[in-house]
C-alpha cells in the first residue's frame, strides 16, 4: 500500500515538473503586470464580473501598457486610445491579424477569426466593397424601402405603448445582411428566419457571458468539460448548415453575367481561381466569411440603433438637428443612399458618438503580432 502511494506521489511530482518545464516564459521585455501563478497564470485574479472589470482592476496599480498571463499565453493590454492607435493604427503590418475565438469550430479562416495575415487581408478586402457590388442597386434599394415600411408598421402598432425593440432591431439588421449575402429578404414572421434570429440572439448572449470569456482564456482545459461553449458550437453549426444550403442553391442558379449577392460574387471568384492551389477562395472560407458578416454586422448595428434611440430620447435637441439634416439632404421622396453620408456630417458624427458613448466593445478585438515587434 505504501509503495503504491509513493509511486503515485512520484508520478504526480514528475508530472508537475514536466508541466513546469513546458510552462511558457515571457518572451522579450514585456510591460509590467500582476504576478502569475504556475499553471494558472492570472486566472485566480480575474473578476467574476468579466474581463473588463478584471483589466480595470489591474490598471489601478499599473501605469501605461501592462501584461497578463491568461492560462496559456501572455497578452499585452493598452489602457487608452492613444496606446491602441499607436499599435494598431501605425503598425498594421505587425499587429493586423485578429486572434481567433475558440469554440471548438472546425479549422479554417474567417473575416474575424483568421490566423494568417495574408488570408485575413485577402478575405477582408474582398468582403468590404460597397454593397452595390454584391448585386443590383435597384434590388438593394427595394430591400431598403421594405425595411423602412416594416419599421413604420412596427411603430404604428406599438404607438403609445412601452416596448423593448431589441428583437426588432436584430430582425431588421439581420434582414439587411440577408439581402446582401443571400440576395433575399425574409418575412419577419417567417419560421426559418425566426429560428435563425433566435440562434443569433442566444449565441450573442452566451459569448458575452463570464463563463464564455473564461473559456476563451482557458480553452485547453475547459474544452473537456460541459459549458456554454458547447452550445455556442452547436449554434454555429446550425448557422453554417443554413449557409451551406443557401450556397448549394446559389450554385444551381448561378448566372455569371448577373451576380445577385455576396455568395454569387464569391462563387464567381472561386471559379476564376480554381486552378490556383493556394487560393483563399474556397467553400470553407465562403461559409465562414458569410458567418462573420452576420455576426459582425448584426450585433453592432442593432446595438447602435438601440442606444441611438435611447440617447435621442434623452437629448431631443440633438435628435432635432439630425432630423433637420436628414430632411434637408434626403427628404421624404427617396430612400437614403451611401453617397448621402458625405453630405451629412452632423448625423455621421452623432452615430460615431453613440458608438463611443455606448462603449459596445470596451476591450476591443484581440490582435496578435506576426513578427518580432518593438513598442
């Protein structure tokens, strides 16, 4: 019995020593930060209120840039706009790659989850032209008018009543993304569209939770245990299946002379580069990029609308100036167009101020360096 215990202790000690040898050391001269524990890093110092509260707590005792060890890797954190702009704004070649979020998804690249600089830049450049390049302009304007009519109908029905417009804002922004990506607009009571919206809304809530943030930090350990990350993965698989079915339908009806939407444009690019073995334009990237457009466009836009309405109610004099500029430039005889933005500096500034004031993404999107970097 004693021999068995000694063997177990020896085995356990050897395992600890092996782990200690493989424990990542800080490379180079990193900024100061809270002292990490072996194996756990700064995990026990994290606040249950989320990453933001944890980082704000670290900032109290450290000036300037600071670093932390989050389970498996060292990270450097910028505490203000000037520090972030000097790294991400002027040194894009070194800091341009976005770190992937890990939810057990299949290996691949996407607009926000690429792990290679060239792949990410190529897909981003292709995905961000004006929407009129992803189909006919008249069709896009028709979708805009339909969205505007749906908004008016919604507010007429709710006139004088208290309401939470969160779901409706998600619906109209998701429908705009659908018109760009799939070339079609869903009825707001369409069962398939409602299931898709419910999946999106549930996924946004799960990803924003503390347990999900903790999983992103310690995914190597927590991936073996049950948790919200498993539901996030299932939700992503549902959306991927939906996109895959739409891609198959587009392939059957593809007309090279008249691309209808983003999927058609991507399929034509795939056909053009099918002889290139190193092309980034293939089926997997199409699905993941469409998924990124949905998650990147729907949540940010709908949250901006929600905060925008609240702030316009609180500051009616600002709302009045925005209304006057809209009437002066656009009027009531036509839908808004992208070209109107340059003629509406006040409204443009108000939208940016809403996003700054609302602080929708307080931590920002994590980036990773692609080469040895000095800062």
